[in-house]
């Protein structure tokens, strides 16, 4: 079984795959991090990128955090905001620091056609 690599070591192919996978899920509006309206939106995009790059789901993340799918779903939809403790736990689940977690949205340049 293949081991998971930290985000900082993901290849460009994995990032392109993550962008393509996210673009196929309409409720998410993919945009450049500089265009983000809030930290909440930046966190949601970054978490989706980490999930897609690892080919995992919100269910996996909820299980890893010992939380319900409902709990993660409410935060990913923006109904409830992530707090600093949530981001710490999520970063730990991915094996990265909080700044590395949130920088995923900055590290990926989304083509204009995908961002629209």
C-alpha cells in the first residue's frame, strides 16, 4: 500500500488532479486565494484540495477527527465556521501544520476557465 506524502511533497500531477476533481463538484466555487472573501472560504478550499490530492473524502476526515460527517459537512458548507482548534486537528490529520494546510489554496494557481 502506498504511503501518503505531505502536501509540500505532492507532485504537480497530484495538484492538477485535485484541481480537476474539485472543478467537477459544482457547489464549490474555485477561485484564487487572493480573491477569497474570508478565512473560512480559504480553509474550505485548502481542505478540499488536501482531500482531493489524497483521494479521500469528508467521511475519511470526520472519522480521522473522531467527529461526525454532519460536523465536517456543516463546516465545509460554511454553515459553521472553523475555529483554530478545528484547523489544528484537521492539519494534524493531514500531517501538516496549519500554515501549510491553509497555504494549499495559495500554492495552486487555478486557471481562469476553472475559477469562473
